[in-house]
């Protein structure tokens, strides 16, 4: 399914710190922001707001986790869209997502190196990858 994620939870520490986890992106619904194979550092137990990238339970298949951009608050929950306008596996298909189906907010994107073999990595290629591999996902919402 488009925008599917696999998650691994990790407690960030003691003394009330929010729980952090990793989610692997699978599917093209968030291209160009996220690509299949990207990892997300996610934070559980926090509220989402418009512009956030969130991990959610699919309203029609709640054992499936999806990743979408939170757009607006609507009757019944959050209106969420994929960044790839050509993939409609989002609120255009299933409507608003209730609060109880919001699992986590994505904080960072970690992009694995593609096409770089450890034995042939050049310094410029490694620097270029490092500069683009880690990106924060906290942007202000841009109207579509």
C-alpha cells in the first residue's frame, strides 16, 4: 500500500522524555519529500498540527501504518495528504483521520546512501550524501 511504514519503538530515556522510534517508508505517496527506503525518526505521544508529517493508522485497515502530511483540522479529525499529488491514498480517498488513529509525528528523515559501494566511495560523494541524508521534517504548511 502507498505510504506504508514499518516502525520500531525506542524509549528515549527516563524522566518524562517523549518516546522516539524509527519508521521505514515504503511506497511513493510522499515523494519527493520521502522516498521508499527512507527512515523516519518519530516521536510518540505528541500532538500534530498542520504541516507536520505524521504516522497514522489507515482508517479502513487499522493494522496498516501510513505516513502523510497533516493539512487541516476537519469535522471528524485530521485531513491528511501525501506530498505526491498523483497518489490518492490519503484523505481524498478515506476522509478525515480521527485523533485516536494518529500514532506519531515525524521529526527527521534519514536517507540511506544509494548506489555508493563502501569500497568505491569518494570523499565528494560521501559529503554530498551526508549533506542530504538527514533532514528535519518540521516545515510550515504550504497551501496546495
